[in-house]
C-alpha cells in the first residue's frame, strides 16, 4: 500500500518570492464576515490617454441595503501620482474609453433604463448624452483615427409570436425548431447582437450607422459573456476585427468554431481571417504599428478547454504563428508594448498566474525544442511576475526617454499596468516599469478595511496522489491559527471542470471568509485543471469519476493526518463540476466526510446531456451521447446518481432557476433522492439567479445558509 505524503511547500516550475503569505503585519480586532465582503471595492481595467499621462479606471462598490452595485470612474495622474474621483452618480459608468486626442472620455450610462453613449472632459466637466438609441447600446469602441466608432446592439431578425399570431396578444407561448433555444440564463427571443459602424467627429457620432452584419442570424461579440473588448480597430481606423460563430441551431450547439472577421470600412467588405482553424478564435488585438494581429486560439472543434494559444498574424502576408505552444500553458489575455516589440500575455501556471513578456523580431522567432517554463535555454520570452497572485487587465503605457538620454537613442521604457489579487484580498491597480523589478500599487480601495482585520494565511503543498503524481494543494488557515488545536476542515472541490484554483478573490467561494469562520480550507488543483500542462488538463475528459476523484480522496486522506485537522469534522463543498464532485464523493467517500454542500452541481450525467445548452461540452467530456452504441463508459460508471444508494451524510443542495448550463432539474433530482433516502437534507433555491449568485443580498443569504449548515452539521 502506498503511503500518502505531504511534501514541502510547492515551489512550482519557477522560483517564487514566497508561498506562505500574510497580507499585513497589522492585526486588527475583527475577522471577515459575510456583510464585509460587500464593503470591499474592486477596481476595473485601466485605460491610458494618448499621452500616457493619465490612467482611467473604474471602482465598483456595493450598497447592500439597496441590493445594488455601481461603478464610478477614477483618474490617476502619473505625473503627480494623484488620483481623482470623476463620478459619483446613482448608476454605473461602464465601457469607458479615451477619445483619440485625449480631450474626451466616452462611456456608457443608463438613460431611462437603457445604456447610451456619453462623454465628458477629463476633469468631469461637459458631461452629456450623445445617443438615444431604442433599446440602448451593449458596448462600443472608438476608432484610433477619431473618424468612426462602433457600437453593439440587438437587432430583430425573426418575428415574435405576437407578430405571427396577432389575435393572441395575451399568450406567453414560444415555439422553437432548433437547439440553442436558450443559452446561459436567457431564452432565444429572435434577436441577435450585431456590430454597427458610424462616423464620429470630436467624440460625437455623426451620419448614418451601418450594420456590418446585415440580416446575419448570429452574434458578435460571442455569447453568453462577450463584450466590446473582443472587437478591435486597426491603428489606421480602416479595419474592424470582430469574432463570430457564424452558425446557428443544432450546428452551433455542438461546435466551438468561432472565427475572426475583418471588416474594411472604406469598401464595406468582410474577410474571414481564421477559416482554417476549426476551434475557438477570440480576443483579437492589433500591434500599435499595425504590423501584427494577435488573438487567442484553440485548435480543436468542440473542445472548450483546449490549449489556448497566442496566435500572431503578419497583417501584410496573413501568415500565422503560435507563440506559447512550447510553454504548455494556456494564455487568457494580452497587451502589446507601445513600441510593438513585445507582446505580453498572461498564463495559468501552478496554482497562480504569471505575465509573460514575449520578444518579437522579424521574422518572429519560435522555439522548436519544446522548452518548458523552467528551461535554461535561450528563449524569446521572460516571466515578469513571480508573486503568488492573479493578474488581469493588462495595459502598457509609454514613458518618453529623458532629454539627457536622447543622445544615445535608448529604447523607450514603458509601464505595465494590471489588476492584482490574491485569494485573501481583492484586486488593486498595480504596475511596474519594464526596466525595473519594483512593483507599485496605485489604488488603495480596501486599505481602511483590511487594517482592522485579523487575517487568514495560506500556503501551498505538494501532495501525492494514487498514481504517484503530486497534486498542488492550497491550505488556508484561520486568523490566530494555533497548530496545537484541531479545526473543522473543508475540502473545496473546484468547478469548471477545467478551471484552475488560483488567486482570485470571490464574493461566493471565498477562502478568506471560510477561514475567518474557523475552518481549515483544503483546495487541491486535482487532475483536469490548467496551469500544470495540457496533459494534466486533458486527463479528466472521459474520466470524470476516475483519477480526478482519486486525487480528491488521496488529498483528503493526507491532510487528515495533520495534527490540526479534525478528521471527524470534515465537509466537501463545491459548485458546478465541484457540485458533481460533492455528489460523487457523497456516494464514494467511505466515511471520510460528515457533511456535504453542492451548488448547481451535475447529478445525473444522462439527463444533464439533454438539459444543458452547449452540447459540445457534454459530448466531448463524456466521449459521446447517452444513446450511442456502445454507450460511453462515462454514463455507466461516473454518474453520481448511480451511487445515491450509498449516500449516508447530510447534504445541503443549492440551485438556481435561471441556470441553463447546469439546469435546476439536476439539483431537484439530487434533493428528491436524498429526501426519500431519509438523509438530512436542505435546499436553497434562487428563482432570479443563473449559474452564479450575483445579487448582493442573495450572496449574503447564500453565505449565511452555507455557514449555518456547516455549523449545524460539523460543530
């Protein structure tokens, strides 16, 4: 029999500055609670003006008693270091951008309940609404030339039921002939998100707007969560590149094949740039000199968790190369250096994220020896972040050379800005000069709250699994942790299924809050997660109840041996695939757990196939359909409902009405089975939430029921 070992703290493939982390030496009088989560403020992605002197960003805050959040705009002056609040309005200013000359800030703000384009001066003066479009605008982008802008709005291409049957004005029925009749949290209503181009002068729309997708029954940006950031202008302002999956119905339900399309403004012609690639193509960005177009690309159709490659197209020759395939790490966002000589992109790696600086030469140098991130070979990339953190919102800003240095014509330095978070603290706006290792924090959204908190801490350990492979696992400790005491312990089961446990700060699955309530939190990056190589990521496909579940059980058995873990008071908790994991463990845990909590979890793999909306996911991960012959083993071996006869511990089930990814019926099936088996069961139901719990007071209720159940069943 193999002996479970807890190894030294996991050091990853790159050296880290630290793993065991406390966020402050100041110990306050309080610990984090449910309501405090909504006292926290979070900045959003920075935007620089044309001169690189001023940084615009949003800060989201919440008014809990009004059950609403809002975003106000802040302006950072890099010359003085001073930050000014530009807006303090009843609603949110969103999708903020600078005009090409820096004279105006454009943004969306609601008018009579619909988002419309507004503008104001950088000092907040001259604020005015510029559009009155029926139904409003869902996003926009200003041309670098200042001569055009695009906006996103829904257009109706299919008649309503009242159009078809005008005499039945009170009927609420809907008729569908194809799949994708619903997606994420909404039913198809015959409208499509389209991109419009219009002239602009002095940051003001002029002339007629043109739908660049006339009568086309598909969307841009990509649903369900696409935004205007996916649509980009060329530096000349002559070309607009947008993503679309130009298929519908059953075909769209089983495919991930989205493409990038280039619309030429002068001629009105559209060209498919990525027709040769069968998988996802998303998030395009032009280099500042217009020589290259970069984007994120997956190679295989139907596989949403394929390696996310950084694609680079020479705009003149249309030749494409891929920059990060040798890293064996998926990228998730990019930003160009101002001189177009470096492409920065963020990657998932070892339980946190890192920013890569990839040097570009002509022609682009791509390694073919497949070096990894710990390679000592001469590589075209360097890692510019080493902290245990999560990075997003990448942006670069040029720093002009000083007069004294112009004689030698040095390469101009530039700022790299980003949002940085950990699992214990939400994001702040940070940055560093490319020429320096010193990081600077530019926002202080939550300093006043954190200085009064007693803080949790975390560390990372390598833990051996059943096959001898190590599973990087976070352990989070309560404030004032005493190693001589024993604590109730939560095994956190990650969702996705292919979504790494990193350093993001959540208002729902919040490790800091769990630890503040007196629990040890154990969070394994089990098989089937990015950041540990594509082979590790792909192992889960077709094997949901196999090695990934063994990883969870072996980690559990290992941490039970720690003197401060109370082995008799352990619970497994998780959502989505994490909810699946909870349901599976409930029937296969052999007495390891005293309690379970599953949120929006997959319970019955066969019924799930016919209930979910993106069929390509189930079809890929189950290796087929339930009616295929031979029937894929996933349905026979790995569906939690087949083990419900072995459930023997209390379970809290949480599910939401508007969740069409893992529909409500999954939770209802599990709740009914547990009730009829006589197991202590509770169900929390939200009629107005989707796969997530977004509304502030719903979130606080979620936490109170969550911890109430744990106190009742573990303490």
